[in-house]
């Protein structure tokens, strides 16, 4: 009987004699949950919870940033919330069309992109506008509120009359002086004109009784201011200083039958 192959011999790749030794066959086996100790399962569960808790703030932050980006893109990058209407409030001396033209905000401009302060400044360049404010009314309206200047005097300018406010700003020209306004006669009316400022200072110092009789404040020079009253009467005022004293003295002498009252030096008053 011929001997069989050697026990444990493994044929070599080259046909030669193989190496001797036992043959090992490995097999991967998934362990059941019962094979993992409960303490290990608890440890692993706690580790997963810790990882989730650590990642949660980052996930929330990423979500918030994504939402903020979407909102910003919607407001700034699309016409969804663009300017559809420009509403003008408080305009009487100027028309809403003039205000809109001065605002210069194109239609469909994203409402969030409108520079409110710059828009208000542009509207404020209109002469009758003393100040302006601009606000947003979502989803698509720009609201412009204007406060117009109030005339305190009229300045004769040839055949017309320039209306000036308390600061001396000329904001309107009319063919006839309003009956309720006194006249201030100066050569070059304006906020930077010393004569205009002096005339307005005199007006502000007058008592109600003097204002009721006043026809005009004539500013021939900074120290040559006179008041023309009704019934062809005149008050020599001098300069614009000590206005309250001069006004009080002139008011006290209104009852005198004098055509000219000189209060340029209120301590020494003359009248005739």
C-alpha cells in the first residue's frame, strides 16, 4: 500500500514541497448584543449623547446663520421687498412729486438698502423744507415726512416779496406780501446776512402791542434800525442790542401823541 500525502503538507505555488504546519481558517462573526456587557453599552450610549450635545450648538448656529443669510439675501438681493410706493406726509408748499424727485429713490430698490439719512438730506435741500425724516413701512413703502418752514416776515424784492423764516432763509417768493406778516427791509435777505439777523432779532423782541402796530422793520445799517408803525409813526431803534428794554419803553409810550419815539438809548428816551 503506497503511502498517502504527508499529513499537514500544503502544496507550494511553484509545485515544490509545501510548508508544513496546521491550516487556519478565520471567520468574522457579529457578536450579538448579549455578548456586550451592559456596562459597556451604557458607556457607549453616554458617549453618543455627549457627542450629540457637543454638536447641537454648532448645528443650531449653522441653522441660524443659514436662515439669516436667506433673510438677508431676500431683503437685499431681490426685489421681493423693493420700493413700490413713496408716501409723502406734511407737504403743502412743495408737491409730493417734488419731494419724490428730490428723494431720488428708484422704484424696486430693496427697501432695506435705502439710506434713510441720505434721502432725508436730499429732501431737505428743497427750500420750503425745514427738516425731513424718512422711514420704512414694510413690505414696500418709503414714508417721507416733511416739516415746512414758517414765514415770519416778508422782504420787498422789486415787485415781489421774499418770505423768510426765523433763521432768515428765503424759501418762497410771492407777488403780494401776506397781510399777517410784517415787512423787513434789507438789501440781501439770507441767514448769513447781518442785516437780516438784526431785523429778525428786533422782531423777536417786540411786545404784542408793538407787533400789533408794526408795519415794517427797516434796516438801513446795523446801528440804523427803525420801526414803522401804523398812522405814519416811527420808532428809532438804533442797533439790535437791549431789545427787551427798548420794546418795553416804546410800548409804554405808544399812548403818547408822538410821531417819532427814539429808544436807541433806552435810558434816555426822546419823542416828538
